[in-house]
């Protein structure tokens, strides 16, 4: 190593560890915005830990990068030893629930195992490109290529509500602690919407709104009595659609339950960006057997397949095989109405929220193709 190189490295080290941090900290504090300061303390730590990787990363993306751009995007830097993505942080409200649960269930009994499994190929009956498909009907033979090549029947406008999210089984909840077992002292249903599928729907709406797509989130409870829940949600959603004809996509967000004979509960999970993420199962139906008055089911199937494909393109392991069944589940209300299960009752709320974010991002990409 020659003397000039040694001096350059020492100067670089001095700038990174002394001058730049001081400038950044003063700049953050001077904003008088503590949320901004809090968020960027982590970013600064990443920069100090991986200065070379940070600079090389941005040089590879752009010849000239302004200092404020580096600071703003630092949370998305990936190094060979660590993947840090700010969007993966646990939301404050969920972290609060976790903290409370750690105290409340500290001495709870172990009433059965929770087993983490990859269900990305489980029970698939057909495969086309990136799409895994589970045909649960008795008399429908589906040519996936035929349907995936059709156009989605929808015209999305960013100026009006485009997506409606609701929850027929509103009280479906998740685990809060990732302990590998469940306790019967905690129910799989809850009247606290902060720990149910309602919280997941809220996250989906948040991401879509950030992407410019207006949403309506129905948070009414429909399953105080389990029987008749679909009739009650249908009445509510029909009224919303009547008052908002611009809505093109309707999603009934649920979570699944998978139990083994010995009582073990299965959580469907994969890993993305170094974190556990609940897997997603899309369900669509058809008019067959006892299922009648569902004339648009083929349009729903096309939308379901294209959404499944987009999810698989973005994150291949996040989706379980698309379920095609002799069911209607209010999906006859619009050509782009589906039932979506995010995780199971054994997944944690954190895993489900992370999954909701990826789901919403993929849905937004699909919606962009439908803009008028």
C-alpha cells in the first residue's frame, strides 16, 4: 500500500466517523421532528457500520447521489452480511400488543405445538409458469393458459375509491408471541380489532393508499354469530358498492386454520428479506352443482390467476396454491371479488402484517395495469 493511498483511507475514515455523523445529527435535530430523528438514527447506524457498502451501492445505482438521498434511502441497503429494510419494522401498535402478551402469558401452559411449514406447493393439482393451482371442484377442468391470457374486467381510477376490503369473519385473530406452542388461555378469536384480520386489512389499505389507490375498509363485525356471517357481510358490502360504483376490486380478508390430529397447529410461513412472513391463499369459485347465480365466475378466475401470478413473480414463496372451488362466498358481487387468507391462527400478527405489505405492493402493481 503506497503512502498516498494510506492518507486517503485515513481521510475517508475521519470523514465517515467524525465530520459526516456530526453534520447529519445536527441536520436531523434541527428539523424539530422527532419521528424523523428516530427513523434516521437507525439509518445512521447502518451507514457507520457499512460505509463502503453504502457508497458502492449508491454509486452502482446512480453516478451522482445527493447526500440527503443517501440518508433517506439508507434503510433499503443490503450488504452481504445483513438485509435491513425499514418497512419491515414492527408497527408500534403491534409491538405494544406483543409486550403486553409477554407479561400476560408469561406463565401460560403449553397446550400444543405450533409447527412452521412451507405450504407454497401443498395440495397443488396443476402448475402453469409461476402459478400453482388447486382444483377442488368435481367437474371443472381449467385450462390455466386460457384464463391467464384474458383481460381483467376492471377500469381503475386513482381519483375515486377503487378497492374495498372487508372481513366476513371479523374476529379471526393471530398469535402474538412466536414461541413454538399455543396456550388455550388465549382464544383464536378476538373482539379487539387490533389483533385480528381487521388490522391486516388496515395495513393493506395503508399501502394501497400510499401507492395512490383509494380504498374503503369495512370494519363492521359480521361473525358475532358464525352462522349467517356471509349473508350479513353481503348486505353491508352491497350497500357500499351501490354508493361507490367506482370500486373495481373487492377482497374479503381472512386467515386460515390448519390442525393436525394430535392438536398441532400449522402456521404457513416463508422468509423474505430476513424476516418471517405468513403465506397467502387466494380462493375463487365457480357456478357448478349447488352453486348458482354466479355468471361472472370466469372473470373472477382470470383476476385471481393474474393476482396469483403477480404475487409469485414478486415473492415466489409467499403464495400457497390458488384454490378453485365450488363456492361463491359473495364473489359474484363483482368480476374482481376474491377471498384471501393471510396466514393461519398459528401465525403471529407480525408475520401477517409483513405479508399484508407484500400483498398490497403486488396488488398495486396489478392495479396499475388497469388504470384508465
